[in-house]
C-alpha cells in the first residue's frame, strides 16, 4: 500500500478517522457515495524540516496519464471537478520543525454529480515559494519548488451506463505520416478511455497492423474529434488501401477499490483511401513540361533560322510527296510544311511551288509565328472542345412556335439553321413546324439581354 509522498521537508496524508477504519494510509478513498452527500474527514499536514515552515493547503483535480500515471492540475484555478467540492478548514498552516497538524475538511457532493469515479488530491507546498533545492544545469543554477499531494479517489453511486457512438472515420496521409480521424460521442454517464486496433490492407494483402493505439478520453455527453498519427508504417505511396478498425473503451475505473464497470461493446468499422503521390507527380509533370518546352523551343529556333535562310524554288511535279521532297533536300518534312504554309493532311495537291532552304538561293520573306503561338499550336484542337463544353453548360432557352411561324422565322430568331435546331433538339428529319411546339436553343445574348 502506497504512502503519501514525503519531499521538500513536508508531507500530507489521511489522519485517523473512525468513519473510515482500516483505510489506506496514503490515499483518501470513498466508496459508494450518494449524490448530494457531505463527507467529513481529516488530513495530517506534516513539517519534516529542521526549521519552522508555513505550508499552503489546497484541493486540486487530478487526471490519469496515458501510461497509467497520476498527475495534478496546475492549481485550484484549473479545477472543474472534485477539487471544487472540497472545503478546507484551513488553507495555510505554520508548523514548528518535525511537527504536524490535523486539518479537518468536508467534501460536498453535488446532487447532479457524474456517476462513477472521480479523482483529485490534497496538496501542500511552502507558502514563501522559495526553492527547496538548487541544481546545476548547463552551468546555471535552477531552483526547484516542490508540491506534495495525497490522492483522493471517490466513487458516486448510481446506474452506470456506457455507450459510444461513431459519427465519422477517415484515413488519409499528411506528408509521410498515415493519419486516422475519428468523431465519437460518449452517450454514457462515465468517462471513456478509447483505443483503436486496426489492420490495413492493400492490393498485395496486409500492409500493417497495430493494437491498442490510444485515441483519448471522452467525458460523458461530450464529443471527441481525434486526429491519430499511425504509429506503424508510413503513409503508403500509391494505390487503394482499406482499414479494418475496432474502437474499444479501455476505461477500467480510476478507484482501485471500485467495483467492475459494466462492459461496453467495441465499435467495428472500416475506412478506405486511395493514396496518390501528388508531390512526386507534380515534380514529374514539371520535369516533363520543361523537357517539352526545351524541345519545342529548339524546334522553333531552328524553324526561325531556316526562315531567315535563303531558299530555292522547287516546282512540284506530278506524284511528288511532301516527305520525298524533304528527304531529297535533307530537311524535316514538318518544317518544310510550316515554311510553306501547308496544313494537315499535308497534301501537295494544288501546290505548284515549294520553297526549300538552301544557301545558294535567295532570301524570301517567310512568316514565322511567335514562340507563344508556336507552343500553343498543339492545343488548338482543344479550343473547339472547350467551346462546345461551355455552350452545353449554358442554360438553354426555350422558344414556343406560334401559328404562322415559318422555318425562316425560327432560324432568324434562334440564330441557327433549321437542321442544327433539329439536331440540338434530337428531332426526326421529318419533323414539321406546328403551333405550340417547344424548341430548345443555346442561351445567347440578344440586344444586351439574355
């Protein structure tokens, strides 16, 4: 059985009390307390130093560390639970050397207090705030102020319920770290201490698994938003991954002497993510673009140089092909086509004369597009596609045919031929105009209005 900590020449511990016979010598422990009940007890405040000391006594909340340790909040100003329920008969005690004093106190349990376990402590420290010792760290003297606490464990009677609700779960990557995100609610009336067990699978089978990864605590009727860095393997580089997830409430009760809490069913769920190495892809695309830009720029410079080179005329003969002429003059057929303004399908039909770069020829004014125009030329076919897409995204207008309207009237109003209107409205070729017919047409500006 643990004794109250003795440090810095001071100590605090439970005093003898007939209401709690045979209790632990170091802890204040209260079992099966009724809501609204008032507990009266006594604490021993002890000065173990060789000189008189003035000690401050205060009640504070406590909490459990992930590794099972016991820790106190910074001070009474941070209390939200049992630390606020304690009323001390004295908050400051002056003691001679090696003497002690009994300090009575009361614990007033709120009528609406949470059922289950509560933890706190009675703490003492020297009122003058002078360091109890000095240590040397890196050549600098550091004073140490000591606070000593005696634990308080209190269990409130009532119907204990434990229930969890999962609202959201996702798996994703943050840099090189694999992350899980959970949104959970505690629908019970005691706190929950959550841990997750997960098995992650890829297309090649099991990728990684871990058990009892801590998520955090949720107090009753509260919601937890938890971002959990995966302690196992790093974020997958590429591909689909699926995680089988089990979330359990591992809270066993804070009071070592309390009864066993009712069981709560684990939550079984799953999460899916498709990982894409966006950074690597962006770098690869940038490198490919730079390579394409360099190649195209070199071609443009070569074409501009050829355009400034003297040319000789070549009369096109029957049966000549552009490629054959280019080979005969040791020039790229694409450059020859560009220099002579020949466009796809690069036929020489109707072309009487070709001008071929040759140093023995004469200078001829050959128009060469700018570098920007040359680089954008391969994307020219997409312009029409984007225009068609934009026209489809525009809201259609509806025209209602009136009696006496002719096809010419409809075409003039719509700004489209009758054939295009029939195609746009998916009408049969035999369709005839009639009064009341509704025809859709692409939205367009008319007289400054839609």
